[in-house]
């Protein structure tokens, strides 16, 4: 699996996002329960930075960071449009949202927790990225949705739609 990125959740966990990137694409990475993606929740209190190995490729040539911007809007689509108008930048530079409500491209596919079987809480929505050469592949213009359950045995999941 390929590491896509990391998101710090509201409960101060680090969610590590992975997705199968096999060629010709034999993984069901769009499905939260298909086995083609994984979200690993890690506590942050005892994390330490490690030095990468001295040889071999360990990082992509291009990495993207993000800045958080609060936009007063009714929903994600409206906030994204307002940001594009005020910044005069293309929508591809919006990387997604943290919290709120998902802006589903298809139908609501909120996954159930494997432990308590209840609908999971929405954490974030991710766009593919600003550069087609380095973007995450969510089916060509799609979005990924990250969920987490707060029950005792709660899990985290990722799915995408296009």
C-alpha cells in the first residue's frame, strides 16, 4: 500500500492514510470495507521523529502541505466556491475539509464501525490534489472521505467516490 498522507483528528490522534496503488488497479480501494485502503489511528503523546535511511528512495520528489482556512459558509461546496472567488485561484488548490459534513459526489456511503456496528463519524474529505503528476488517485476528479468511530474498539476507514 502507498502512504497518502496524515491527518490529525479532533481527538488528537494521527490518522495515517494508505491506499493500494497496484497497476492495473486490482484493489477495491474505493470501498471502505474492500481491503484496498487502510487508516491507522496512532496516539500522538509518545511519537518521535526518526531519521530516514541514508540510501534508497524514501520520499516523493514533490510533497504537499496545507494551510487551514476557516470559511463561513453553509456547506463545503459553498465554502470552496467562496474561496475560489476571493483568492482567484483554481479549485484544484482546495485540498478538502476537516470536520463538518461530507459533500458526497454520489450517495451517502457512511461506513459502519467494525466493533459497534454504528455509523462512523466524519473526519475529513480530501480532493485529489493540485497537480495531476503527483495527485492522489481517487478515480479522476474524485474525493476521499475519512471516518473514525469513538467507541472503545473503534476503527477508522477511508473510501472514495468519483
